[in-house]
C-alpha cells in the first residue's frame, strides 16, 4: 500500500471516530485499534493528534464543499437546492456527535480555524447565493435581505451544536437542526414557493421510505 493510501486510511478512520464519539474522547490508541495498525505507524505520517484533527477537518470540509456544489449544479431551482442541502445536512447530523465543534474550538485551534474559513468563505456565500436565486425565481419573498438572513442561517447552524442552548440529553442534533431549518425555510417562502417546497419535501420523505435493495 502506498504512503498516500495509508495516510488517507488513517484520516478516514479518525474522521469516523471523531464524528461518532467526539474529538476529545478519541485517543491515538483508539485510532490505531480502530484501523488495526500500530500507533507507531500513525506517527510515521502525523506528528501528533492535533495534526490529524486539522487534516480531518480540512478533508471533511472539502468533501462537504464538493457535495454541495454538486447539489447546486443539478438542482432544478433554489427550492430544490434548499431541500436537498437540508436533507444532506440532516443525514450528516444523524451521525455526528454534538461535541465536535466545541472540541475543535477549545482544544484544536488550527482545526477550528479550518471550520471558520469554510463557514465564512464557502457556506455563507452558498446560502446567500441560494437566497438571491430564490428571490429572482419568485419562490422566496422579495423583501428579504439575503445577506442578513444568510448570516443568520449560518450562525443558527453553529448554534445547533451548543449544548448550553439545546441540551443533547433532551434533543438530538438532527432534530434541533430540522426544527430550526423548517422555521427558517417557511419564513422565506412565497405562496408559490411554499407549494413547491412541500412538493419536494414530500418527495424526499417518500424516497427515504423506499427500501434500498442494492
């Protein structure tokens, strides 16, 4: 196996553990056990856990960026994009430990800065672009300020992870995000937009109920 393949395998394995158990609770020993390799092998490719966390963050954000850009390029309109992005985020959050962002901010500054860069330079622009497109298409209310609501949506995504506001013992990350998203979406929509939003949402729910026989 080539060095790049081994390095990628370590990053993917670490990502699985970080998302499931949170960053702080996963040790280098845990990563080694999960991948059935020695800790010495990991240290051949990474100086320490902080480097792994930073590279996993960059890997994860780049993967998200590719997925969302693909959704945008294939979406029929702004509402279709909104529904598909929301579904993608919901699926991600169902597998994500709510402590992830807190751990990055408190213990891994470089990785936290990777998230902030992604948040402000990609996610923000993606949301604002979607809002402006929806206004032009007549699906979102013309009086909304895309920049203000784009920033609000961005901060609400991050707020979802704050256990002081939404206790993980009471509500799952996916549930909190879905409730906030629905409130945000219905506040955007014109009558025309609401009809097509509910059509796409219904189709998305039905697709989730169809068994995957592959």
